[in-house]
């Protein structure tokens, strides 16, 4: 199997899993949302549904490129939550600051991964 196909399915599994986590541990995602964003629960649910939907569309050849673009947009949209998680000292969670710092540039890696599939 070609590396790009394996990568596509791995990315689909990654985002499907991430999306499911929004429903399994929603409090985690609500805690890392900046206070200026309203309706935390609704936003967590919508972003989880978006991740799951985009993951499914990744493996549909007709829509995979569009889905990859959607993932890039989603990664940009959720970046403020990751930044808040870092700047708030973990939003009251016991996560090492170095791990939160690594997460920020990791977003660029995830964008590049999705870009590869556009």
C-alpha cells in the first residue's frame, strides 16, 4: 500500500479519535477554551462533530482533498484553545508546561500533514 494512502487512513483515524474524545471527556475541552469564546459545550460538540465528519470524508476519494482543507481550517480555529491551555498554565490540569509548549508547534506539523492531502 502506498505511503500516502496509509497516511490518509492514519489521519482519518487520528481525527475520528480526537472527535470522539470531545464526547467522552467534554470537560477537558471546555476547560481549555478561552473565556472570551461563548457557549463552550456547544462549541466542543460542534468541533467534535466536525472532526469526525472530516475524518469520514478523508477516506471518500471524491471529498478527501476538501476534507483536508477543512482540517486545516479546523486546526487554525482551535489554535486559540491550545494557546490558552499553554498560557493559562494548563487550565488547572496537571500537564507539564513543556508538553503544552510542544503542542503549539505541533499544530504546524498537523497542518502540513493535512496540506499533503489537499
